[in-house]
């Protein structure tokens, strides 16, 4: 069996950054932009009013007489029909284009409208006041977002404003397959010997947290031909996560079916608790049609993780091996997964393998290491305790009685966690 560090190194060596592909703008948040994006138009495309009020000529307001007749009304989405004449104002709404001849906008609250005109009560109205000039935000042809930018909500607004509804981003595709004749979907009542399939939903939610594009495929039965057909579909993704069928039982068919599909095994079994039977392999590179007129270059072969069927084993395997791989695929570099804390209470560890035990984390003010509280846990089938935890305390192999305050590793469940 490999050690955890050896297995992580093997996964990272097999992981390669993905080429960018176009995705709908609403699906791009959290993804890494795969291209430079230039503005296609000036923004704003015209001088526009920043407030509701009156478009004026400041030359008309230099004397004592601050009464102006009111001409047209300019609404947002309309264009002025003519230039301002001397001693004339135009009623204007926020976002509307400024009429020719206007060089300032006075807020409605600082005026006194009257019959056929308006008195400007604001002293010292200056040129450019409450006007956003054309191109102030960006100029046509200027690069406004560079490749490598991780897209947040404001970036999506910028892309929408320059007409990029399908930006090219780097976003891994993850397929999830649960195997086993004992599984039924969550909306069904299990029969004798059956259980509901929770693993696929847990893994999909974790992949979604990591900003992957995920899909759950049907439950695969313990029958070679049907299993092969479903796993073949899963290999169209960048990452295939399989739960169950990777141990040494009579019906653990996954490793053999994967190798029959051309997936090269990298390792099988890791010195780890829970999660020892984990299987990892790599499929062949392929070319993929990403859009109607866009054939992608060779894409790295899919990374295939065979995770044990026990729910907590799958969670630990994902955190240790899948999450770092997704970071390489999406961003080119893995981020460190674990942190160091101090135990909040004594803990007795027994075992010949490194063990990941559900625990809560308490952040301590003043830069002190966070406190780690191991929870009462029933083992690798006990997902409820994991739901109450913030992650996993990491205990090295060997029997040891830990004291409160002893240093211990901690594997957070949340992506990008920093105390």
C-alpha cells in the first residue's frame, strides 16, 4: 500500500491543467478565465446622467438670474432630440444620454420647478458635475479582464456588459457513479437488504463547492455489461468519481471493468483509515467538441477515483485526493489541504494506519492555533457525525494517548478554509 503522501503525489503527477472551454455566463462564477477579454464598445457608450434632475449649461448659472426654461424630457433608453439652447434646461433621468451643449446635471432635490421652468438653487455648479463621460469605465479594444482571473459576481457583470455570454473558462467536469445492487435512490423506500444512495449526493455537493460542473449518473448494478456502459459514459468527464465496488469482494467489479475500458491503474489501496481500498487511474487523452464551431485540442485523460462505498471513506478520499486534483485541473496549482491545530481535550488513538477522525474546529483570537475537538464517532458508516463536524483531525499511525494542547493536523471540509 502507498502512504497518503505517496498517493497524493501520484494523483498530482497525473493531473494537468485543462484547456478553456466556453460556458454560459451564469455558470462561470468561481471559474478561472481562460482568455483575455477586451471591451467591444466604450462604456458608457455616451455621456450619461448619474442622477435624476436637470441637464444645464453652467454658463447660464454665473449670474444672479438662476431661472431656466425647461425643454424636453430625456428618459433612460431615449436619446435627446436636440442640443440645449441658451438659458434652457432639460429634465433628465439617471442613465439617460446628456444632450449636446449640456455640461452639468443638477439633482432634482436642489431645484425648484415652476410654471414652464426651474430655478437652480445649488450654488457653484461646475462643469462635469453628475455626468459620467463616454468611455470612463472602459474603452473599446482595451483588455479589461485577463486570463487567469477567478470570476466573481462583479466579473460576470463586466462580461455581460461587453457582450460575452459564453466566456472561455477552465472548469472541470465531474461525473459521479454509485455502484451496488443494494442501492436505491433517496426518494424510494428501501426493501430488504437495500439502502438509500447518499454517497452520490454528498460527492456532487462537494464538487459543486469546488466549482466543478457535476453530473450524477444512474446507479450502476453489480453486473459487468451494465456497469461498463455507465462507466463508459462517466469517462467523458474530466474526473470520474465511483463509489463502491473497489474492495476485494466477489462483486467488486469496478477495477476490472475500468481496466477493460483502457483506464491505466496508478494505485489501488492506501495506508489510510477510513478509505484504505481507494483506486486511482487515468484514462486516455481525447479530443472533445466543446461548441458548434470549436474543437478543443487534446484534453488530458480523465482522472478516475474509485472511492469505497462507506460514506465517510468517500468524503475523506475526496478531501485528500480529489480536491487537490481539481485545483490543478482548474487553476494549475494545488493549494495546501490541511492546517495544524491543538487538541481541546485528551484523546486516545489506537491503530496501525493514519486516521482521519471527525472533529470540530474553534478559531482562537490573537493568532493562536485553532482548537480541534474530536467528536464521538461510530466509524466509516457514520455520516451524521461528519455532518456535525468541520473536518477531520489527522492522527498518525500508532497507539498514543494525546493530551489537551497537543498539536494535531486538521483536514477542513470546506474548500479554501483558512483559520
